[in-house]
């Protein structure tokens, strides 16, 4: 009984940490670090190395935001979150922002009261089959058994796709992604379905990746992006325009290599405004004038982040596809910095 | 006249028993091949064992410790054993064992959890083995505070002022007890520490801190992970659930209506709810109930929930022990003129606990293994950590090696617990059964 009271005392002590009052940006500045929610581990998107340092495609967004505010990409603490507790963690204020492979959907945006600040990866659900099956299109999968992770949007998309095309299938519901892959390798199902980026990274780990093909059909839209709570538009702007700055930097050819040189001033007013040598965009956000420089300096522009974490030279080997700039036929399109 | 004796007068030397009944052969005949049915079963079992081990053992011992990634491991193995051979890639353990053990705890501070673990063994020794010097019990009493300080760091005065609360409670119990009787002493022993913790402890701690700063580098709970997290949750849950469980079991048997219904309600509610639900309450629901921005340590929340859960089960296990005692024991205690607590302490509990040892230990083992459920609420226990390790492109796709390592360490912990319980049962055996 006494020990129980001890825990109560500890609780009281930990409660005393104080209440959020001002805007999120002020809170973050006062804390001195950004608290960012990430996945517990998704290949290429959020990983921890042997020293416990987080890195990855989603993590880079957190680091860029931290750098935009503090000029230091390490002024960020990461909270690993599962797909089940990510939303409560964000809405309760446990994290300041979430960058965790989260699909932007109507109900998450409206009903759960979040603001998606943009899209950092356009994904879509695909299928993987063994080459030996002799299938070249998902429409040939009539009567196939399909391994699928339960409780995800992929399960619903799968049902929609097969119903729309009037073909039958047999789902093999499996709890976790790893287990599903093991089942697929063991031949428990003919096809495995999840987001195309997940298929690519899973295939890269197989003993014989060439024995498996990813079918061309993409059966759903999965725009993944960072998100923040409703109710603090200034903070939303900070995260949104940091992401846009990374995309804009790629469009105008600003890289971590030539950043210092370009920051001295160029003939292109758009670059000058982005890097803060012209205009007062940083001030409008409540940040320093060179906020975007710092954000780009920490991990490079969008293309550099992409290539380093999930690009074609990594074991995951994703091509840009939809995630190319609009000038290259992709969907990335940053509103002007003006 | 000499009568011929037809009885042999001299002893024959002892002959060794037939070769088929002694030694290895005898044992095999006795245990494996006595009768045709058992012989068939033995052969079948041996075959089954062979087929299982035939694949597993080479996989284990052919495994490589030198690969730098899963791909590299496969190349090394193929180069050594030829095309098509699969074997374990143990290098993932070599590369990441520290994360499986300590999570993201700063590596230059590993000595702190290690010291805390050694301290745990020392603190447990007088509790577990009566042959240890009794003076060690003092260390056991102080240990929880020391452990808290070592693991989380921060000012030494926080745990010390918490400890001071217990000392104050003890002093209050003694002084008020002499002056105003038993009940008042119990009330004072609860009230004084609570008041101390609520109003004074924090100020005194920060005051002393500014006077004599003595602190370790603070490590936040988010850095905890791996077996360190499992052991922290498990050991705290185990240590707290036994006393709380005893009180609940006594409360459930009590004649006081309100106390009894509260205990029954608590036990039945907790036992009617799965642990994972309680963990979700701790991780998500509390976030919604508490005021926004409240920082209520997630590990503390989980420990509280796990302790409540284990206490309810412990209460039922101990109630079983109490029910197994013959009524004569209670009556004997009454007829000796012992009051309620004396009877419990001297007669009832020692016997009831002894009866319950196997069930208590299996509850402990279950609790310890249940700590892996925290991976579902995204705490990085060994299971959650293995997922994080797998997200590294080097080790993506490695499953069995990580789970195997985790299973082995869990086995060591759980097996030692169960061996200890057998030792304790033998030691306390007084011939009732």
C-alpha cells in the first residue's frame, strides 16, 4: 500500500510538467526541440541505426522542420508510434507533428480533426506474385489466394478491386506485415498485396528477388504526408512550407552542394525569396530569414532525400514515378514562394 | 559322524546384474523399449526429432557472424557451404544486441542499467535465499529508490525524498501508536507520508538539489527499450503485485461488506478485461482524459496497469491457497488468542503462500512474458525492437534470428524462475502432501 502511494507521488511529480498554452511554434521554441511522431520501423521511411539515430524518408521531414526552426536537424525527439496509437498521440499533444506513412483521407482530415500539410510520397496499393505463376496483370488473378494484412485500408481496397472487375479471390488475412511476407515466401498464397513501396522493399530482401514480379496495376491512391492538429494554423504553415521548400528547392536546382553559393544571392528572384536573401517570408512564418536554407542544409532537397533513403541506388530501389516534379510528369507541385 | 551339508556353507560372491538391465542398455530397455507399443512410439519420436533437428541444427551452427547485411550474410554462407544452403545470419545479433538489451539507452551510460541489474540480484538474494546475511535486507529496502535513480538519472534527492516519506510514515506509526493506539497509528502512518509527498517532498528535494547538487544525467523513458524495459516492467509488476494481491485476497475474505465488495469488484473487473485493453487505456485513453499537454510518463502508466492486472490474478491465486487451509488452522489461531494480523502473519499466510507457490510463480512467469504486449502500443521491448531493427535496409527480412535470440533470453529468465520455485517448494516441504 505504501509503495503504491510512492508511485502516486511520482505521478504527481511527472504531472507537474506543465500545460501547453501558447501556439505550438512558441511551445516548440520554448522546449528547445521538436517532438515528432514516426513509425516504429518502416524500411526506408523510418529506421534507427545501430547508434539509435533515426533516419529515413519520413524522418527527414521532421529533421527539416526542426532545422527550419532551430537551425539544427538534431533538435528533434522521435516518438515511435504504432498505427493504432498515432492519432491519439498527435491530438493529445504528445507529439507536435506526425510523419508516419499516413494516408491522407477525408475522414482523417475532417473527422479526426487533423490537417495534412501536403504529400511527401504518393503511394498506391499493388500486387506481387511469383514469376512462376505466369501472371502479368492483376486481372488474371481470378481465383487466387491473396495474403493481406488485416485492419488496413489495403484490405478494403482489395475487395473493391476484385468486385469492380468481377473476379473472385480468396483472402488470407494475416496480422503483421512481416508474417504476411513469410507466408507469401512459404507459398501459403499466390499473391501478396500492400503499398507498392512496401512491395519493393520486401522484394529486395528475398533470396531470389528476380523470381517475383510486381504487377503493373495500382489499385488505390495512398497519398502519404505529414500532419498536424486542427486549431493552430501558424504551426501548420511552418510544417507545410518546410515541406514545400524541399520540393521547391529541387524544382529550382537548389541542392545541399550548391546551397551556400546560391545563398549569396542569384539572378532568380524565386530562389532568392526561398533562401531568404530577398523578401521577408521567414518573418511571416515567425522564423528566421534563412529558415529554408537551414531546412535544405540538413538533408538536401526532396530529390536528395528521396535518392538517399528509398531511391534507385538503395536496396529498396524505388523510381520517382508519381513522385517526380510536375515538370517531369510527376505530381510534386509546390505553390510559389511569393 | 560327519553329516554332509546340502546347504551351501560359503557365500557366493555377488554377481553383477545382467548386462541388459544396467547401464545405458538397461536404461534404454527400461524406458524406451519395454513392450512393442512403447518401442514403436520411441522409434517414431526419434524420427520426428531427427527430422526437426536435421534442418534446425545446421541452420544454427552454419550461421555467420561476420556478414555486414542480410545480402552479405547470404553471400558468405553460399561461399562457405555452396549454392542453395540457407543458414542463420547471426551478425544481426552481433550488430544490434545492445539495442535488444538496452533499447536506445545512451551507450556510454550502459553501466547504469547493468549496475541496477547486479543490484537487483543482490537485493533479491536475501529475499530468495534464507542463507544470505539478513543485513542485506536493508539494501533490498533501499534498492527500489536506488534503481529508479540509476535508470532514470536526475537528482538523487527526488528518490531520497520519496524514501523519506516511508521513514516518516514509520516514525509516525511508532510515536502515534504509543500515544493514541493502533488505529490512529495506521491512519498517521498513511497520512503523514502522503502529506509529505504532496506538499513538502518536491520543495525539499529541489532545495537540497540547489544546496548539494548530486545528479546523474537524466535519461528519458523514450530511450528505454529491449530487455531492460521488459525487466523493469516485469520486476516492478512482480514486486508490487504480491503484497497488493495478498491484501486483495484478504479483503475478499473479509467480513466487512464495503471492503469486501470493493475488492471483489476490483478483482472481477480486472480479470474480466484483457491486459492489452488496459495497455490501450494507458497509452491512448488516458491521453484523452488528461488535460492536453500533460506529460504522464508512458512507462509509468504501463507499469501501473501491469501491476493492477497482476495483482488481481495474484489475489485469486492466494485466495486459492487460503481456501485450501483446513478450517482448524483458523480456529487454532483464534484459540491461541492471536488477533487478526498476528494470525495471518504467523499461521495463515505462511501456509497459504506455501501452497500457492507454484501458481504464484507461474503468474510471475506469465506476467514477465506478457510484457512483450507493450510492443503493440509502440514501446520498443525486444519484440518491438526487432521490428525497428528489421526496418534497417541491411537487416530487412531477418526474422528467425531476432526472435530466436529474444526467445533464448526469455527462456533463461523464465526457466530460472521456475527452477527457483521448485527449490522453494522442496525447502518448505513439511510433509503435508
